[in-house]
């Protein structure tokens, strides 16, 4: 099957600061750049940071909902490595690492970071890989305490 990549465009207030955060902080690979936008490789997916003026920037959301994005790791090791990297780089955590839905079929480990433009990113790995897109019989999606 052909490899399909996800594309996401996000607002950013400062392209230089955004590039430093994603490349030096997260370990993304920088791609093309113009005066208005920067392409980043986030786990093999195309993330495009779009420069917005101060008057067009959205107010920061107060928590993880309604909008965030990130990566789902197949195993714990790369998730743990990214967590350690984020700590070493002094990246801002929106939510510290935690186990969600413990002892159930949807159990996963997660943490949230907030980039310099107040975009929320989630990084997680499920104990059961089927939980990422399957297990439709489970009705839990998200955390009520954060809504």
C-alpha cells in the first residue's frame, strides 16, 4: 500500500521561534520555508506553520480541548525518549505524563506540550495497539475532567 502522510497547517506567531522549538526541541526536520510559512516533518507527516499577525492570532485555549494534535507511538520506548528530550529541552508541558484509562482496554500513557504559539500537542502510546483506531465497543473518548 502507498504510504500516506497526514498534512496539518497550524498558526504560529514567530517562524524563527517555532522552527527552534520544533527542530531543536522536538527533533523535527525542517523543510521548505518562506517568509509566511515553514514545513516541518513531524513523525513522517507534513506540519506547516503559518505565520499569523498579532491581530489574527487566536486567543490561547485554556486546556487540551477542543483542539490538539500529536503522535501515537507504537511502543513505549520512542514515547519515553521524546518525553526525556522534552524535559531536557525545557519544553512547556500542558499536562505532565500520566496514564489514562488505567487497567482497561484503552489504557495509554500520554503527555501534552504547548508550543510557542500556544498550540497543544499530545504524544501517547497505547498498551493495546488496537485501541488507537479500533475497540469501537468502548465508549470512552477523552477525559471528562478536562472538558
